[in-house]
C-alpha cells in the first residue's frame, strides 16, 4: 500500500510539472506578455520598457526554469496585473471557490443519489420520468442562463436572496444550486444505472431470499456496490467545479479562483496563471487519489490493485 | 475592455426587463451610493494601472496641481494657485497652503518634488510612461514654490498636469510604495479610501476637510464600488435596489432601461475615435493600400452616418480627422470623403483593381462594427478575410508591420490635446503604418512649440496631408451610457470620467 501511494505521489509531481510546462509554453506562444501588460493606452516605447523590466526578451526555457525554481521553494512571484504576491491572491480567491465547490458537490450528491435510487427502484415510473426530465434539463440549460433566471425569480421578483456578491451565506444559495445542478445529471444517471444493474444481480436475490429487509438490501447491499463509479465521478466533478466555475463566479460576481484564472489568461498574467494551473492540477490529482482510496475502502477487491 | 454583448445578452435583458416588479430603493438614508465597475481594477495607485476605472479613482482620491474644467476646458489651479513658464522647459508653481493628505500629512513642495522625481524615473515602472516621461525632475524653491523641469519643449504639459499627474504624499509613499498605496491609498482628493479588496470592492468616504478646490465639495457621504463582471447581473442589482449607478451600459440595454421610467439614462460622447488603419507604408509587403487611390476608395466606401445612426447611436459623431474634435490642434477643416460606393469603384478601377482585391482585415473589439465595415468594403469589391484578435495579439502584429488593414480605436487617455492621438501614430513609432517624413516633421514642430498659433498651424498642415492622402479612414466617435436611479443627480462629462464629487441626491 505504501509503495502504491509513493508511486502515485511521484507520478502526481511529474504530471503537475508537465502541465505547468505546457501551459507556460502555450501562454508564451499566445502573445507578447509585455504588450498585454502595458495595456491599451501604452505606446511602443512603453512596451519595450516593460519587456526589459520583466526580462521577457530572454529565452523561454530560461524563464520557465526560473519560474520552476522559485515555485519549488514556494515562491510564486508577484502578479503582473495586481502587483500583489500570487500566493496570497490565490489563497484569498480559493476560499470562495472551495466553499462554492464543496456546497455544489454536496448539493449535487444529496439530490442526485436519492433521485437515482428512487428512479432505479421503480423504472419508468413517474419518479423515473421526473428524474430523467431534471437531468436532461440540467444538461441542456447553460449555467449563465439558469443563474440569471434564478436571480430574476429569487432576487428581483421575490426579493428573498441578494442577486450577487459573497458576503453572507445567503449569497451562496443561488450559485450552489446552479453549480450543483450542472453536476447533478451525470451523478444521477450513473447512480440509477448502477442500481438497476446491481439490483438484478445474484447476491441481491440471495440477500432478499435470506430475509433481509428491503431498506437493508437497498442501502447496505445495493447502493454500496452501485456507488463506486459515482465516487470516482464525483471526485472528477469536484475538480471540475474548482477550476471550472468561471461562468457561475462571473454571473454572481463571486471573484473566485476560476474567474481569476479566466481573467488572468486574457491579461497574460503569467505568474498568476501558472500558479493557478498548478493548484488546479494538484486538486485533480488529489481528488482522483482520494477517490481511489475511498473506492478501496468501499470495495475490498480494489485494495489489491 | 471587451464588453460582453451578444444576442444572449439582449435576450437576458429582455427577460430581466419583463420581470421587474419591485421599485428600486436607493440607499439614500445611509448616504451610500452603490456603484458597479465591470472590470477588475488592478491597483488603485493611478501610476500603476491603465484602466478607465483607475482614472475614476484617481480623480476621486487625488488632486493634480492644475484642474481642467470639463465643460469649458479652462485650466485653473488646484493644488497650485498659479503657474508660469520660466523658460521653454521650466514651469514654476505657487502651491496652495493649508492642504493636508488623508493621513494628516501636510501638502507642500517636498511632496511635489518627490512625486515628480519618482514617476519621471523610468526604472520606477510607471505603467503609462507617456503620461510622465516628458518630465525631467522637480526642485523646491521654498516650501510653497516648486519648479518642474521638462526634458524638452512640451506645450501639452499643462494638460497632463491637470490629468494623469497627481500628487502623492512623500513620506507615506516612500514608506509603502506602489503596492502599499494600492491597498491603503492616501491622497488629498475629495474622497478618502476606507476599504480595498483588490479588484473587487472599494469603499470611499467624503473628505470632510477637503480644501477649497475647483472640483467642488463632495455631497454624497459614502461611495461603495463593487466589481460585477456581467452587465446583466449589474442590471439585476439595479432592479433590486442594491446598486444606484452603472455605466458603460450597452446601447440596446440602456434604451430599454430608459423606457422603464425609474432610471435616468444619460448618454455622453467619449474621446474614443474609431478608424481604419491602412498599411500605406507597405510594411506588410506590397499591398493595394500603398496606392492613394485605393485608400480614397476605402474612405468613400464607408457610410459613416449609417454606422453612427444604426450601431453606435447616442452622442456619437462622424469624424474625418485622426483625432477627437475637442482636442487642441484637432482642426476640422480637412478633406472629407462622402459616402459614394460608385466613386469608390471608379477609384479602384483607376488604381488598377477593376474587380477589386482581397485583403486580410483585423479587429480587436466591437465585432458588429467591424462586420458592418467589412460589408461596405465587400460592396465595392474589396473582399475581406476578417480576423478578430485579442488586443495584445493584434498590437503585436501591428508593431511587426504585418497588418494591411485593421479597425482600430484610440481613447487618447482623455488628454484633450491632438498630440495624444495624431502624434502617437504618425511620428514613425512602432504603430505608424504611414511613415511620412513631412507629417512627422510638422508634428514635431506642433508638439513642441509653446506658441499656440504655431501649434495650430502645424497640426493643420499635418492633418491636411493625412486626410488628403487618405492615410487612415477615420469614422466615428464613441459614446457611453450612464444609468442611475431617480434619486441620483449627475451630469456626465464628455471625457468618460465618472466624477463622484459632482453627484448629489435628488
């Protein structure tokens, strides 16, 4: 088990470095950072001055090496745009994103898993149809649209919630629903399919035959087996939510890490983008790792793998 | 800079408008005006940002030595009480006494000397060098008299000193630097900053000890500024009463908000000019635009009035000069090209392109304007291979001389002097696609003469040649919409600067 973990960790570091190198090269190819930094009002001379000041005239590999060396010592440099340390900038914005991601995935799991189970118990029933409708709608509806509809109804017409911002828990209700709803359909369909599959298997028949209660059969025997792929999926969704809540953060003016990444790319803010990509790729790696551990706990057969 | 306008936005705006049930309730009782910015402001320190939001904050928090009345364009003293040219490159100022910074530090000659000497040094990295690099240094004569030395003759100095050059407290700035100033700004201006969440949230409070400034005294006690990137969300906040004022509102949304009766929609022009830049110098290789007849044909092909009426709307105007009409030196007596597609075709035929030609056409903003321009050009036989790029990418191509034709805009940094636009593009700089020696020499005289008549004379010569030769196709000026609740009274100015000090409650 220890070798397994160490191997996985070593691989994770390599993946993170590869990702950071690719993103660094892409940013470099996408445009002159000096021109982007100088802004729209700058003259050619301003841009030259900036190029010299930041050392953009040096070879890319030298600049990447310099970044990597500092990053390994925990120094992510200063944001070109905000003139603030990247580490504190990201730490600040990540709080919002992580809170939102956590609430979103919880919302998705708490709605999707019960609905998926209910749909599987009575296939083609009203509940199943309703669940299908919800999941199709969730996949089809763009999140910016859903977000604005919620704002129109809950914030403007009913006046229950504030339209945007992040100062109280009430500000997080609508973003959580939008983000969670987007992740919900996949989880629900997978739960339903998994449950249907498991409920037809021999050991469920055996469990019923030996007189186990229906609740015990469903939750102890069936769900435990059906949930395994759902755990992996939820982990990936969680990674996606942390990096990909750009639209939701933009609509609800949340100023999280996703939005920061999006804006920083447009601003060619290299140090911020690099650090964010590193953080996001680490999240993916950690969540898939945790999902493996969790699956191993749920399914003893996986421990030997 | 790029605002999100799309069919999507229009659709949502319609939904939002149809849904309004609640009247807007302003936060007047507590004396707080809630405002939204669209863009994340990088740093409040005005020397270290280059955005419109930064100019807004600069005018609220700091003061310059001189003030230009935005309506009359007249210069009056602000932190200085008087000034005179000692020689062609030396300005002497008498400073106002009894002014204090927000932190209690008294304002005097040391602050001016420190600020000028700091910003004029290139290695200190002031973001927009053009705003400050004409200054050499400053020296103190006595506590309330100071001299600013210029690198060379620069008649627009007064305009710059009334605009982007504001005075910083020497002791405080030396201690905290640009990043400290960005987090806890200290100035002499009508508003003091009480809270900063970088890029997201700014709180201002009226400076009760504000000096007797030509800006006037602040009336609204508190200003609360939040960055809300989505225009639709801004509108929702306005409807729910948690915002009092939004600006830079797209024309279609503004028109609908105006019809609702509970908001004031004010439209004002901005200094931004939209134009077509053509590679007359042939930097991108041999291309049709090196031929004057082709450039004239392009000028005749575009229906400027239709663009203004149908797309830009508001206070936008047709322009024929490569500068904004109110700018000093931007004489309007130049060659104008009326909309005449037949003539354009004839000119193209005469130039040896009876069947037109194909060219790459670039733009970085306002896709719908660029597409309209494209169709005017197609109409006379100029087939365009249209490419929409990010600003920085287009700029890079442009600097490398790889752009035959592009739709560009320039806002002159709100500097009311023709040098801020014409001289940026026609003096053989990296963005000059014309490279005409005569024009450059005239502009050199116009930019550095201290005799206003001579300046006008030489700008006239340059502008006449530029328009005669049809180096560019200048097209229109931009405008912007300000929308605020009926509780707010405000008259916007044509320089696109939001002035909190001029706002009052109704």
